[in-house]
C-alpha cells in the first residue's frame, strides 16, 4: 500500500504546503538544480535535496538534476546529502543552483554494526574488523566464507573447490578449544551459516574478535562472532542493478607424477629389488610397452589430465531497490552456474534476498526480510573426496597407474589387462564419474520480522522473530558398470564397488529465534550515555532420515521403491534450547574518555538443570588522546586512541545429553541359546559438566596521521580457555565402557595484530595500500596429564593443539659403519635409510623417542591489499599468506608406490643410491613393503607456508555523459584473476589445504580467470 500511495504523496505534499498560506505570496515557487562531485564534476544520481526545517524534498534523477516546488521566501537553507559525501548546507537566493558535494574521507564518522545495534567507530572500545561490499565487489567468490581472506586476526583456509561444498574454515585469533572452533555467525541478527548467503547480497561483515565486542553474545562467542548485514533499499532512491561475470577455472596444482609406463615399471622393479624382492614387471612386458603402438593397450596415462578439466563458471545478480520517505525495499535474485574442475561434477545456486521496512508512524517502524538459498549439485555416487574408505574419485585418481586407460577401442569403459598388487580390481574413475550420481539439493532460508517502537524518555523497544530453516535431500544412485579388456575384448563387471542400489538421505533443521531489546541514549552536557537490555529465546530442532534399497533391474531406475532387496531405514532427531538475558552500558565524555560494559546470562539445555546457567561479562575503556589539547597542538595525529578490555565468553558445544549415561540399542543378549534384542549403557557420563569459559584480555592502540591518509592499529591479546569439554579414558575394569565427557582442558592463545594503511590522491591519480600481520602462539595448558593421539598428531600439555608427533629424522645413513655406530633402528637398516634421533639415549629407536615435530596451527597469518586508479581506470589486488606452519604427508603419491599407487618423478631421480649419496630422498622402496623409512617422522613434515595472490582486478567505468542518453547510471567492465599466483616451498599440491590431513585426496582448489560488467539504472 505504501508503494501505491507514495507517488500520490509526492504530488500532494507541495500542494498542501502551498495551501497552508494561500494569501501569502511566494518569491520562489520552483527550484531546479544539479548535484555534482566537487572533484570529478560528475553528476550524482540519487542525492537527496531537502529544505531545512521541513519534510519537503526531492532526489536527483539519472542526470543528477532535481526540481522542487519550495513554497519558501528567499533566502532559505537547502540540505543536500549523498552516501559517501559530506552534507552540504546551501543558502538559496535564486531559482537555479549547482551543488558540489565533497567526498567524506573521514572513517571516524562511520557507523559500524555491533551486537544488537550500531556505534560510531570513534567510540568503539573493542577489537573488530570490517569487510564492506566494495571489497567483495566483482570477485568470483562462490561461498561467502571466502570473503574473510586478508582480515586481521582471522585465518581463512579454503581447502577445496568442490561446487556446493567449497566453504572456507574460519579461525579467529587461534584455536581455543579441543572441540568445534567455528565462530558464531549472525545474519541480520539471527544465527545463519555464512556460506548460505549470496556474497552479492552482503553490505558489510563485522568480525568481533575480543571479549568486549563479543560478550553480549556470550553463550557461543568464545570462538569469535561474525555479524553480516545484508543490503537494503534507500529512502527516496530507486535503482536497478545488474552484475554479471563469466570465466574459466582450473586446478591450482597437482603432484608431478610419473606417467610413462616403462619408467613406472622400471622404478617399481628397482624399489622391490631394494627390498630384496622379485621384479613385478618382466623385461618382456617392459619391452612390449616400449615397442607397442596401440594407445589403448599400451597407454601412458596421466590420470590428472583425464579426470580434471578447465571448467566454466558464470554468475548473474539482479537487484531492484528503492523507497519513499518512510518506506524502503530491496529485492535481489542471484544465479550461479559452476561446472566442477573434476569431470561430471557441477553445482547451481539460486538465491533470493528481499527486505522491506516502513515507518508507520513517528513512533512505530516495522520490517521483514527473507534470505533464501537453493543449491543443486551433482557428482559421482562414488563421491569426490570421501566414501568407501578410499577417498572416492579423488582417492582412486591418486591411485591410478599409467598402464591403465579410460576407454577401450570401441568406446566402452576399459578394464586393465595387467594385474598388480593393490589393483586386483580396476575401478575405472571415468566410468565411476559418468555413471550413477550423487545429487544434493539443499534449500535454506532465513525469515526475519521486526518491530520497533519509540517509547517515552527516548527509550526504543525492538522485537525480532527469525526462523532459520534447512531442508535437504541427498540421493545416491550406485550403478552396475561393465569394463572391456582392451587387449582381449573380455567384458567383466567393475569390481570392489557398491552393489547397484539407491540411497536417499533427507535432512531438516528448524531454528527459531526471538529477542526483545530496550535501547536508551541520553546526554548531559558533554556526558553521553547509552544502555541496552534484552532477552532472547532460541530453539533448535533437527532430524534426518535415510533409506537404502538394492535389487534394481537397470541403472535408469533411481527411485527407492523400484528396488526389491536389502531395504534399510534409519533416522535420528534432536532438540535443544537457549534462554538468555543480556545488556550493555556505554559512557563517553565528549567522545574523549570511553567506557563500556556488557553482560550475558545464558541457560542451555545441553547441561543438567543445576549446571545450565553461565554469566559472561566484559569491561572495556578507551582514551582518545587525539582530543587532548596537548596532542592537538602537535598537529600530527588525526586520531589517536588507546583501548583495553577484559571479559569472559562461553562455549556450549557438546553433544546432546552428554550429562546422562548413554544407552545404546543393538546390544543383543543370549538367553538360553536364543539371541534377543537389548540395550545397554555403553558410555559413562558426568552430570556436573558445564560451559567452557574463555577469558580474554586485549590492549589496543589505533591512530591516523596526515588527515587520515596513514592509519595504523595494534592489538595485543591473551585468550585463555578453561573447562574444555573432552571425553576421557577409563580403565577397562569398570566394564569396558567409553569414558565420560568432562570439563578438563585448558588452552591459551596469545599474540598480537598489526594493521597499517595508506591512501592518497594526486590530481586524477589515486592509490592505497593496506597490510596486516597476526601472530598467535597456541598452547595446551591442561588436559589432566592425559595425551590424546590421532594418527600423526597429539594433544598434550605444553604443545599446540594437533601438533605433529613422531621420530626426529636426522638425515640419511651413508655407510654401514654409520648404521652400526648409531642407535639400533631395525635389523634390516642399511645405507640409504633414514636415520632417527635417539631422544632418550637408550640405544634403541622406539616410540619413546617420539617428540613434537611440527605445528599444524599457523603462527603468522598476514596479508596485504591495495590498488591504484587513474580517472576511470582501477586496479586492485589482495594477497594472503601463512608462515611458520607445517603439514604432514603420508598418502598415496606422497610416499612411493603406496597401496599400489604410482610414484612422483623426484623419487626416480633424487632418491639415494651408492652413486647418488647427496640425494634428498632415502633409497627407493615401496612404503608398504619397507616401513623402516615410512614411520611417522619429521622427514615427512613439510613447510606449508605460502603467499597467494587471492585476487587481482582491473576495471573501467564509462563516463556518465555517455550513458545518460541510454538511461544508464553506471556501467563498469572488469577482469579478475583468483588464486592465480602462489609462492611456497610446498610443491607437492596446493599448500592451502587441510593441514592435519596426511593424504592428498580432497577436491582441489581452483584458480579462475573471469570477466564481467556492472550496470545500474536509477
């Protein structure tokens, strides 16, 4: 209705103004003018023009012009505003004017999003980082989690480029718990996954890094808080915006694998000979491949070339927004079409974001928003990087051998005609990729409504009700596949794969949030006060259902009821609740001396009734020294602020009902020779478990010089997490039960952040550069003396979480005398083998010699970004880097001939031999057949430090005077490169990886070249 009445109001208001004094003549009934940029002289579209002291106003059109019926006598004052420019007050004395607005380059006047509200940036006493829409513009970001790359204090690690599943892991100021370290993400005030927001719909992202800024979300804020504000419409401004890009993706890096079959066979024979074993490939077979010419029978296959491709990507976003004086709306539609770089994989995302707000009366304001995201992705049923214990297609690709090929002569899928250990069956990855499917359809939506009411005494009441809904269906169709022997023509079924069948999994989550707040602001002379009090209720309900069936007559039958044998059904559900009371008090004296206190009192159903409640306070203070006269007299600082904070945060991330003994079904009993179903307690519990608590201190210094051109920010922080929830072990004598979850652990993260920026302009040339560095030292300070082993990592007191743990390699034995003189390792140890350090000095190398050999948590995270522009050309770049961090390699191809897999070229050229004693690698053996050199040791630890060009962009904006004739406001074209340059000593695969994963079978990251345009109509 508001949109229907708005045009009539615009016509009626001037008439009403004139009608108020019909007998009083007006000197200036109509005012016309143009609003321009004071520097570029370009017209500004959508600027608001308003007569001071009245509601009478207008907006500039696509030519930057406005026309206003004033009803005023000369002189009168006109207020002109435009986003990003300083307000201009013009005294009008004539009927036609030109207004030149000056760009507002003072970030101190910015208003930033904080918990349950906004604050002026100059008055903040907490530590936070902000990413705005400009930083994200036009980048080919397929998941919004990737938007936080190069943010101070934040480690963003994108480990895969799998369509629909390429979210980055986010860590804020280290890993503070032995459990889930993911931060809390709130979208427009409601918990919602960051990865399910279209990056094009984001107006700003605020990262709350310390207790002062995050304590108001105390119950789940221990790992940091991310606040996302989506784009909204602007009052009195109508626009249509369309953004588009298209590009090509390819994998960042693969191992340099041996793809020549003869070289592979000779190398494998050499490895077996070094183990004292017979050759695997005869000379006759090797010669047959040397002289063979049929590429189907005698291939030299590079499986990475076959399984991966250059893949297309395109994205379209359309937004319509606008409003009247009292109502604003926005609606956007997005479409992403991404082919996977792995063959037969793809994903499509359809997104919707819409919101409306309206000032019903001077006291009442209401609004609603809807964010919806639908993902439709498809890949092999033998999924890309998991499944069947061998990593799915990625794992099998890393096991592919050069004498295997994808197709036979007749175009059917090929079998192998040579059988070797580890490959008794050939699971042709091309066949597994193309036949059958894994289709994942996921719909998630966030619906949000709010009401604000202005009460007496400047108290503002607000209530918000939000619903976060997830519904997903994951469907697998496992096909029957036949393979053709390219040498004999014999057709056989593919082996060691799931039977033909269909599995379907449904998932549904419903999270309801309702909160109420009272907000008050007041001032007494130069004393400014603010207070917030609130109450919230949250409920989380989730469930899943899985069904499976076999006995299908053909691959084309993919419905559950088409099968006839082995039906299976499972399902689970869960529910939890949170109740919270929270508040905040702000005080500042003349925006010079600042103080803030926050608290949150939370109750969680995840704990027993008498342990459910936790209190999480924070206190912070700031001193804007630049407002002191003795600092002003220096004429150096534009801003100088010292701040400090301390507070406590909580974490309730523990499995439901961990405080009661777990009873498991399927514990069958034998009664008189008859098996009957039963249930039993299989895990003990501790009814006294409660919240993990994180105490954090922060001291910060921030400032700017040269009228804001040079900025800096320094932070020191100390984050101590205690009462960490962790399952402990119990002796088998108590009944062979799993141990309870208890509050036993403590972890410390201590470090600092440094951020520096500079920006300036010289005539038509502008430039900027920003750099940041974060140092974090992670240390486990208490686990009650226990040690937790997981593969090649350990959690123990005094070391970082998930430190690599093993023997210390000291080099390679060169002579038999050196072997004899060293501590005993193995009866078969010979020159060319790895030499390990005898840590305990007992003359024997064993598990007691294991030590921490590497760190999986980066100590330094850094980045820099910048750009320059000249007239309508702009160039920008973003780099991200890690330093002092390790990873561990022990999977297929990382170690030679492991599990029947192939070998990389360096093992054939740079492994130790009596004539190559300076080699970097030990003598060539198979990792399974000669474990001596493949024990967990520092030799297999790799430096995972890197510096990566995350994005570089060149753009050109067409002049407004060229566009206005076509009714276009903005037209920009751009070219992007994403992930295209990486500097690292880690050459085996992409260094941006899951650092604790020893294999290499994750779906690879992509580097992307794209081009596109932005066009706006206003």
